[in-house]
C-alpha cells in the first residue's frame, strides 16, 4: 500500500531512502526565509518541509545555520588553456566552491587560444575535463575577424558571447581583441538571431587610451593616476554607445562589472524603454574604494577602477532598490610577479576574489546593512541563472532544482588569511579583512564539495552545462 505525503509539490514514499536530509536550517527561498528541512535524492531537491520524515543515507544538522542557493558566478577568468602557472580550472573551481559557489561561467579571454572559435572551445573543454569541482558553463568571444565562428559556438552550447569596447590589455597577436564598431554591429545582429546574450566590458577605448598616454608621458604612474585615466565618463560613453547598437539590432546585452551609479541608471532607463538589457556589479565595487586601491596597491587594480566612497554608497542604494540585476566576482587572477611593478599602468589588472563573493555580500549587505537575504540570493544566484539560461535547474532552493546549497554561519566572524584561500596564487585585496559571516559547508547536486573542517571534499565532479 502506498503511504506518502505531499510536501513541496512532490509525493514521497516514506519507505524510499533519500540521499541527504539537511534539517532545521533557516532556508533562503525566493521571497522569504523559513526554517525548513531539505530532502535530496539523485542530486535534486525532492522535498521542502518542517520536520521531514523518512530514511536518508546522510542527515546534516543545520540548526543555527542559514542555507542559501549556491552562487552562480557568471563572470570568472580561469585562464585555460595554455597559460601554465596561471589559475586554471582545478584551483579556480576549488576557490569558488570554498566560497559557496556551485556554478561558474568561464570567460573566453586569458587563454591561449581565447575561446573565439569552435576549435578553441574544444581545447578549453579538454582542459576542463575532470578538473572542475562544481558545475560550469563557458562564454564564447566576439572579436574582429571571427564573426563566422559565432553560429558554430552557439551550436556548441556557449552561454553567450563576451566583447570588449576597450583594450583587454594583452598586445600579443593571439590574444583577445576589442571590437570595432562594425564588428559590434554585425556581431549583435548575429547574436540576436542566435538568441544569445552579448556581455560587454564597457569603457571608451579612445578616451582611456588618450588619458593613459598623457599621464605616462607626464610621469604620473601611481594608483590614483591610473584611476584618473578611466573616469566614470568613459564607462557612460561606452554603455550609451552599446545601448544604441542594441536598440538597432534587438540584441540582448549584459553589461559586466559596472562601477558607477550613473551607468546603472542608464541601463535601468533603457530597460524601461523595452530593451533586453541587464547589468552587474562586483563585490569589489561594493566593499573597496579608491583609497583601498592606493593602500593595498596592485592587488586592488581593476578596470574600471575602484571608485570613491560616495560612488560606492550610491551603488548600495541602487542595489537595495533592485536596480542592479546581479552580482559576479570578475575573478581575474594572475601569477604574483605580474602584480610586482612600480608603474601602476604595467600591473596586471584584475582582482582575485572568487572565494569571498558570497561572504562579502552577505556579511556587508545583510549582517551589517540589514538587506534581506532573498534580495542578496537573487543577485548572487537566481538572477544570473535566469539571465544565462540555467534556471530552473540552478539558482534557487525549490523542489526539482539541483541541490546546490551553501550553509553559512551568520554569527561567525573571522580574519581572512592567505592559508584560507584555495586559489593558486594566494593574493587578494581582502586579506586581513574581517569577514562578518562564514561558509560552513557547500553541496553541489547534493554532493559535499567543501566544508571548513576538511577543505575541498570532492574533486572533479563538475558537469558542463549547455545553453537552454
């Protein structure tokens, strides 16, 4: 005789053994936080309810902990293939897992070759095989001379395409290049037809290159000098130009690492006019300022640069209002020696922060500022999953979704030290910072991949996710 009950929309037989029950945690749902148990079988959430009954291979006591959907980090640079001592899928995905991330989307540049052709995509997939510890997807690239590759890359399952409106900074012939206006326009037309998203690094190359040249010729090469050559105006010009092309082509556009409130407002206004456009900011713009860049030095160099405290507070205000669409780390690591330059313009630009994103946003946003956890979970998980074709499987704690879960202790503080980091090069502008919450354990499809006691607990089990 069938003896079951309906909980969370799924009828369960009490005699059926579950793989995992996580009991008694404060579970962050789409619109609320509730004390619930989570039942998992075959990597999926099959029940949500209070005091769930039934046999389980493993039961985890989450009393006193907060359970969030694992972060979907849609903007990371893991620098494979071909870059030797750079980050790599192994160490990069380990750091992400330790930071509560259960899905990553890797950017197409900083690999040799960059992912701008089907053959280059295949090489990246070979580099990733068996070495990614959480689930992953891949971006393709839009660069001059490769428009003919876009359709093949889309058919091969890339999430979307990334383009730069300013120079990516590597002058070598095989490196990723910024788009010219013709490539941008034609690329947008093709990407719109393919039903993909174009992600854009938005800074005006004519403006920032001219200002940089003037500064260096005058011997102004400090961190503040560098920041002055990449003003908010350069971001606004590039965003405005790209929105114009998007309006002409119908291309869905996503602006990465937006650093200014004015640019967020431009994006929001364009969306109100019916454009399919979103924008992200990053933890470093919300938790670090230009003063930190001057104090920390090269580890805090990024493009666009860190802004002042007034700009940072304006971003927090917009985030609380729901005007920012999502948060991504823009984890952009490099070998330590590339951060050892006296001329700030020669320093490799990129912040290595993959392991700290969720703790920073929850600690600063919820613990210290009182922002609701469902809002932060949407920014970190649900919104990127929805935007980039990974929902309903990813991004939300719901029946039927993958059991991608991060368990946090909101009452625990700690000082971030190099030994905590799992990335290959243990440099970060957050070292020495007090973190106002702590990841306790992380599950990817119901599989424990990290806990604070043991570190990384499962290797190489990440699955590649194609576009839906």
